[in-house]
C-alpha cells in the first residue's frame, strides 16, 4: 500500500463480455482514483480497444510486473499474465480462450495479493461456460480463489453498502451456506458446522467495516421455517443448533426465521447480516433491491476480493454502453476493507 491509497488489481474477466469496458471506466474514474491506485490485469491490446471504444483519452502502458505501475500516473497500467490468442476472441461468444485467460488473470491477481504486491483484487465477471470449455471445471470465482488460497472455510456474500436502499447504517450483507449447486442437493449439503462457520464469517466481515456488534439473522430452509416440522425438520435438526452455538459465544444471532419476511426485515434495518441457506434465497432479494449496487465479497480468504454482482452481459458487450456502478461499488468496498487493516 502506498502512503495514501491501496493498490487494487482489476481483473479483466471474460474478454468477450463487458469486463474490459468496466475496467477502463473504473481505472479512469476520478472518484475511484482518489481511493485507490488501480492496475488492470488482462491483455493490453484489448484494454486499448476498450479505451478507443469509450473514447477515453488515456494511454495504456503494458508492464512486465505489477510493481512496474507508478502511482499517480495518468496512464492505465496493464499487466498481462495470459496468452495472446485471447485478442482473437469474438465479442459475446463463449470461447475457451477467454475462459483460460480469465482464469489466468484471476490466478495472477490472487498470487499478487497473497505476496503483498497488491492490497486487494476486484474482479470483472467471467463466464462459467467458457471456463468449462477451457477444461477448467470450477463453478466460479469463489471456488477458484479458495483453492488458490488453500482455505476450506469460505463464503460468498452479497453486500449492499450504506445508502443503497437498506436502512442499516453499516449496509446489509447476505452470506450463503451453499453456493453453486442444484436446489435438489441443498438439504444434503447443509450441516450445523457449515451454518455456524458462515455465521462467524459474516460477523467478522461486519466488524471489519465498523459494525460492532453486528445483528445477525439466519434464514430457515423451508417455507414458514418448517411450520413445526410439517414442511421439513432441517430447522430444528441443523439450523437451530448452529444459532444456539453462536448465541453461546455471546453473539447477537437469531433464527431460523422464514426467509420471505426475514429479508424484508433486514432491508428495513432490523439486521446487519443474513445467513442464507442457498444461492437464490439471498441473491434474488438483494438483486431486486439494488442490482447495480450489490457487491460480491468472498469471505474467509487471506486476501481481499470484491466484484460487481452482475455477469458478463454478452447482450451489450463491446457496444460502449456498459454501466460501471457495480464495479464502482466493488472498488469502494475493496478500498474500505484494505484500509481496515489485517484480515485476521
């Protein structure tokens, strides 16, 4: 970290999508440049194409190492750890070259964060089908980063910062016990230990951003929290014991609560963090609330990683119309976490 601002790596993601465009917009945004020193990880020729498309008057400088970026310069610095064949990828196309490149950009950024060359990473979206086409059988960013960082206790959180439609003065976070998996498999993947771990991850994040003590709530799995066992017993058998274990530690945790009313109560300011049982239970509510404002944060890593909550947006890719609000919020959150001090 420089004396005034953290160094943040912006990964280009899937180059057939809007990643290059939103990286450019973030790298030249005057507000963000007051918060961070950005470095793009991707192919410099694609970054130049995006600069031309957006009619941004800024030079792209290719560097051989992340330490080559000079804070305070007007140039957009770009480090390329991937192959050159990615420049041939057509826009809005699932292409294994783009999948491989996105993986290489992410891996390089994670390694740089682990070594201290950068203080945080902000990832533009990748395409899971392109990853798989490249022979990389990962569900997404979260699982790749967990493997690189060699952690087992991790979680994906969507976070709505303060002032984005939630009443809590610290914003609202929702972490998911299960993630990229089928609905059919969710009940078998739940465990009291996993739920308790996610409660701890959420509590740690909220305290890092100044929410002490955080008010946490845990979603039920079944409608009406199982209706006393009529609709399932996961609430009494798995979720309630995890909540009780957290309460015994002196934490402010309540649940299991019916998800439909819980999310409304949380948005209204009654809670600072929610533990959801599966992907859509948390994602749908927060994306309805603020699709462009929600930030994806990977919890449990020894590094800081955030991203916008949207995808590659092939339908508008390389048309110069991609909005940067999601990337902007992700950079803001990354900067705040970087300035909060050590993760552990």
